[in-house]
């Protein structure tokens, strides 16, 4: 091992990137890289980027301007700072990044993080390196080895990637191009990682994947396991009290998975189930492969399994051809479901996707107006959901110190942040908390002295 060097990884975009950033740090740890929280004193900076919307991709180039100045400052101090771009922008734009921003030393695609130590060494020696090949072998296999030695708990909750890529080809989305075909990780490596995290004090794991409920990883019996089977197995791990999974496609909400929400107390009563639009015409143009009625049917079955289920969604406004009538159908759907929250975006045409080639692109002003109206409706839904929690007592996982002394922030079973007055020695506990007040995004509660009702809803 060489002398210690400092690594700063900055993550953009989804939880998948947060997880990948942690795995990159784990992979580089045996090379002597220790993480630092700022770029100022780093020897290697990795920007782990997101390509989902144009704005997200452009953010990277403005960040690279700042990185160039950091690199110049380091050189003036006699230090060599290496700049790497990873993630979906790296995968999609490859060489183009180095052309636009010559300050970048290394471009590494989303499938090649296991090769980072060798790539960093090459970039140090030879200058610019670009590696965006999709390897023919399994990225999970390679990542498992360094991660096995180094998985570190970074708190009482953790993400674990179980599935990557997507074969669905929604016409607005770059994921099938930047993350490649769908692959699922083997059950034994997921179990081993979850056990290590639980031993290190993690109480809640969120399984992540672009299409997590399409999970079909090889089980120890050699057959493909469903997400439902995997969750059931994970729930056996001692110390692991809570399980979640995200992001799910409505088409893959099988009966066995829905039944888990009824039968598995560790599985939290909350689900991110993106619908994108409430109009069948737009859903078809988006190639979502489900109708509004199909989506409502999944929601009804979920609520039958678990009546206090909190649902969240993603929406896109201004997809090509979206009329005022189509948009009104989306607003109606939001009102009917009563979401506990949702993300909403203006449609952003992405190069290489079918949506970008469609006629009837919606103008910017209309998109902005629809986004505001939709967000208003979503905010109303969230406020109603939160207000209904006042006076209720439910188990809250106490996660970290709050902003003010004496305050801790935790999560309700429904994923709402809950603030309480309590000593930090309680971090990691699941405590019964009575909700006294709500603000726009948080709940405020008081600790009850009764023992925790691990995993159950209210
Ligand atoms: N796999 C998930 C699904 O099917 O719902 C979504 C994954 S994507 C990383 C997250 C969200 O970004 C999508 O649900 C969608 O709302 C949004 N998104 C994707 N492409 C977009 C685009 N071209 N313009 C605007 N929003 C987009
Ligand atoms: Fe993108 Fe659609 Fe796949 Fe989700 S299901 S990742 S939106 S292509």
C-alpha cells in the first residue's frame, strides 16, 4: 500500500449514484485513498454524474469549471490533483467530456468502477484515460470482492444495490442506454453485504435498482429469486429491523411482492411507484406498458394488503403531445390517490431516446405552468397526509443529530423525517413517538417511554 491520499466523491442524481460513490470509495481504500468531505485538499476528485435531464448533465460542466480552479490551486501548491468523471454523463458522453473539459484526467462509465484502481494509476502515469466499455462479464461479481473487505456502515440506514439497468425503454428515458441491460445481483452476495451492515449497526436497508421489483437474481438453489423471496430472507437477519425497496415499476408489482406488505412486518408501509402521467394516451406514447386503470388496480391491491400504505410517485409534465386534457387527467389521478409526496419534472428531451424525435414538443412556458400546478396539487396531498399523522404514535428509527442541540432526526415508517427532543445516545433505536405538529416537510414528535414496536405501522 502506498502513502495515504485524499479522495473526494461528489454524487449527483439518484440513490444508485450515492451507493456507487460509496463503493468507489471502498474500491479505492486499499490503494490508500481516504475520504474527505471537500475538494480543497483532495488528491483525487470523482464527480459521479447524472444524465437523466439536460439540466442535470449541464451541472457537471459548470462543476468542472470549479474543479479546474482547484486543480490550478493544487498545482501552485506543488500537488497533483486528479479529476475523474464517473456515472451516466461519463457513460453517455465519453471522449466528448475530455474535449469540452480538458481538465478531466479520467472518464469512467457506470459499469467499470471495479477497474478504478488500475484506471487511476494509468491516468496518473499517462494523462487522459476514457473507459466506457460495457464489460461482457458481471460488474456485481467484481464489485463484491473489494466491497467484501471494505463495506463500511455510514449510519444506521444503508442502501444496497440489488439490480441494475433496464430493458423497458420508456421513450423519455436514457437509463437503458447509460446503465445498459437489466441485471440482478446474486442472493448470496446481497445477504453477505446486508449481514455485514447489520453487524456494523445498520437497522434499515433500502434495496435499490432502476427497476428494483424486476429483480430476479440467482438464489443459493440456482433458481432466480423474486424480490419478494429476497425480502423474506433479508428479514431473517438479526438486528435488521426495517426493509424498503425503490424504484418500482407498476408492471412488476407481482402478487407475491404485494403480499409481503401484508406478511412481513419489517417491510415498511411505503412505496415509491412512479406513474409519470394520468393519461392513457400519454402513457402509451411513453411506452410505459400500463394504463391508468392498471396502475389504480396495483394501488388498490397494495391498500388491501396494507391499508396504511404511503405512496409516492414521479411525474413528467409536457411530454410530446400532452394536451391540457391529458394534464387534467394527471391532476385528477394525484387527487384520487392521495400521495404522501411525489417528484415532478418538466419533460427534457434526451439525445438518442424516441421521445426526443417526436413531433408536438410542448413549449417551455406550458411545461412551467403545468409543473407549478402539479406541484401545488402534490403539496396539498403531502400536507393532508402529514396532518393525518398528528396525534398518532408510531415507531421512529432515530438516525442522526438534528440541527439544534438536544434534537434527533428520525424516520417514520412512511419515510417522513421526524424531529424529537432526545439524547444522541438513542441514535439507532426504534422508539415510539407521538406526533405533535407538522411543518411542510417534517413532523415534530415527543418520545414515549414505551418499548419500540419494531417495524409495525401505526
Ligand atoms: N425506473 C423508474 C421508473 O420507471 O419510474 C424511474 C427511474 S428515473 C432515474 C427517475 C425519474 O426521472 C423518472 O421516474 C422520471 O419521472 C424522470 N425522468 C426520466 N427521464 C426524464 C426526462 N427525459 N425528462 C424528465 N424527467 C425524466
Ligand atoms: Fe427509465 Fe422506464 Fe426503465 Fe424507469 S422503467 S429506468 S423510466 S426506461
